[in-house]
């Protein structure tokens, strides 16, 4: 009976250790993304750059869009200095997942929520439903995919969409 109990205790301890390690990575990865989102809200492009791996690549929101770390930082710097008055993530949620194999193997965190953007110089406000998925390695963001409705953002800023044939009639 004692051997059975000891064997059971060792197996449970080993399994718990494996689960805890994964949960610790999940917690650390979610904390990293929360820190990144805080940097976005503070419009601190230097802090954002510190959280991106040197080989970072970002995709989206449009199909075919991609951006390197240097381009992302330069883009954020321009937007902070010239375009955005404030950015706030409302109802933001994160979930961590590990993909065990295949082309997307690795540790990922998905963030989704409402993003409220106020533009400078009276350009207005935009509220977006956004989803970003981040791949993390060695405590840095190495890849991201971002999705939101660009047309909705433009519509909220006052742009009007029309069919090209409607423009020919004017």
C-alpha cells in the first residue's frame, strides 16, 4: 500500500510539475502582452520596441501587409507624434496557447477587445473591434497578426464609400 501511495504521489507530482511549467509560460506570455498593450496605451514606442524581438515581423490588418521591427517602431513614432491623441483598450482579453507542431509551432497569445482611438487636431474618434495574435520566444514578441475592419475605421472618420461606376456618373 505504501509503495502504491508513493508511486501515485510521484506520478502526480511529476504531472503537476509539467502542468505548472506550461502555466508559468502562459502567465509570463500573457504578462508580456499586457505590458505591450500598456506601452501602446501610454504611446511609448520605446517600451514597445523593447518588447519586440530584433527579427520581429507583423502581418495585417490587410492581406499581404507586413512590417519589420524597425518599420513598426518608426510607424508608431510617427503616429504618436502626429496622429494619435490617445489609445485605450476596453474589454481587452488575452488567452495563451501552445501550438505543438506544424508551421505555427510555438507559444502564442491572442488579444481581442475594443480599441478606442482619439485623433489629434479634431480628426475625431474611432472605436474598433480588434484581434492581435502574438508569437513569443525567449520573452520577446517575434511575430504578430492583427485583424480589424479598416473600412469601419475610415467610415467612422467620415469617409464615404461608393462604387467606381457611381463616380463615373458625376
